[in-house]
């Protein structure tokens, strides 16, 4: 974790050194061109993830083209029994790193917008290639928008076979370690009144390949085996309503999800945006999520010919969660007015924190009683989730 913090600090220094001199010498900057350094943090009972990332964005106005390049590092530590580490020698702390590089290009010509991206990620037992594109068009004097996007990924899964890093392809119940995923999304939004905009979005995902954890064991001690194919669909609606006098906007969202594993989920997300002073943005959030269990979920973990699937994945059982959080964005335009700080014009600092309280009903190896300091509750063995974010963005 200390190493990842050093990497994040180094990235911030590089960004400042690379772009601050031009601003200090009086060169004209463009607000659309920027570098953003972001640090994400995720914590649960079994896993800690520190995720530094750097994004460079350059706009070419004559060509009406915007280019982005991004590098992300996942530093995953303390992935113990809860994440399947029994297969790696027991409940012990270990650290794994994932490297991810993304390239994006987008353009806007009159009422049309288009974007395309490619992403490559790799870690000790996984490689992934993901690419996609999207188009959108505005109608009715820019009060309506229709969008369509598609992406696909080709991921290779491996299993570390001992403590020295040797691995082998993870075939699960099939004959290949290739996981292929196709994603399709269509959206429509409309400005209904002066202060109200609303929209709807439809999503479809089809995955084929190994979709289980190569290290996790079912409750009878056998390796986890999930079905080879999974088809998922989701529909969501949202709205944003501005209250100018209160300097506030309300944003309710609802999403319904279902798949052929018999998992159905409902998510209600309520957000309130504020601007208490000129250069400060605030957001409060509450989200409720509930889902049913997969059809192959069995408490005894028994495997037989007529019932070949086994799982000990908490995400496959029935659970619900309450998430509360907030976000602050401090725009540094006011600070940039001071002598010597003009290079901060267009820059901002962001801080976000969300806490998910996860709950389940049936006492088992997945759903256990835990004491989080505010009383004993029944949660999945991963426990509550804490998600944090710090970011600094500089225009150049």
C-alpha cells in the first residue's frame, strides 16, 4: 500500500512539473485540456484496494477531436479466506497488482457525437482486452438526445498453482480460459421543462466463458463452478430537477436488473446536488439495493450429475444494502486570482466517500454475524464496503 501511495504522489508531481511551468510563464491554457490524478480506495473485511490513476485529455478544436489516455494501477491486498486464499496457502495477507491502460477518442459535429475506446489490463492471473464505440444525436433544438453504445471484451483467466507465482489456464467447466463479454446500451433523454430533464436507458450483456473464482471453494470443499453462459438485462430511469433559488438539484434514479441465473435486483439511487458558494459543489447520496439468489445457489454446496453447479460467492445469494455518501468539489478559479497561482485557473479538487451497509438473512458460511462497532448484524463475510476517492485536475 505504501508503494502505491508513492506511485500516486509521483504521478501528481509529474503532472505539476509537466504542466505548471507553461501556466507560470503566461501561456494561454484551454479548460478542455487537462491532466487528472485520482486515487480510489476500497475497503471491506477481506480486501483492500488502492487505485491510483492518471488521465491526460487533449482537445483538437480544428479537427473537433478529443483524445484521452489513462493509466490505472490496482493494488489489492489482504485478500484472505473471504476471497478464496485457502487455495494459496491459507488466511494470509498478500498483495496483487493490476495494470490498466486506456485510450479514448471522441468527436462532436453539429448534432452528432461519437466516441471509441480501447482498454488493456493485466495482472498475475488475468489479461483483458476491451474495446467499444458509441454514437448519439440531438433532436428538437437540442432538447432530446438518443444514444447507442457497444463494447466487447476478451479476457483470459489463469489460476496460480503455488506460492511462487506459477499459473495455469483456468478452464472451469469448459475447454477454454477465454471469457467473452458483449455489452449493448441504448438511451434517450429529454428536456421536459425549464428545470426538468429525464431519461431512460436499456442495457444488455452476454458473457460466455469461465465466470467463477478459481480459488474459492464451495462449502463441501470442491472447486466453485458457475454456469458457462450468462445473459443479463437492465432498464433504468432517471430525472434531474433544478431548484435555482435554493442552488440545488435533485436526481432520483431507479434500475431493474435480471439475468438467466434467476438473479433479479432493484436499485433506488437518490442524489441531491448543492452549490452553497460560488466555487464549491456538494452532493449527498443514498442508495438502496436488493437482489434475489441465483437458481443454482445451495446452502449445502453439494455437487452431483443432475446439479453440476457449486458456488460460495456472496454475490450469488440474496442480500440487500444501504449506501450513504457525499462528494465535495472545490473549483480553484478563485484561488488562481492570487499572484503566482494563475496556473490553477480551471483546476479542481474532488473528495468522495460512500459507505455501504450490506445485510443478508440466512446464517451460513457466506452470511455471518459480525460486530462492526455499532452492534452485531448479519452481513456477508465481506462485510460493509467503504469507497473513497481523492482527485486533483489541472487545466493546461
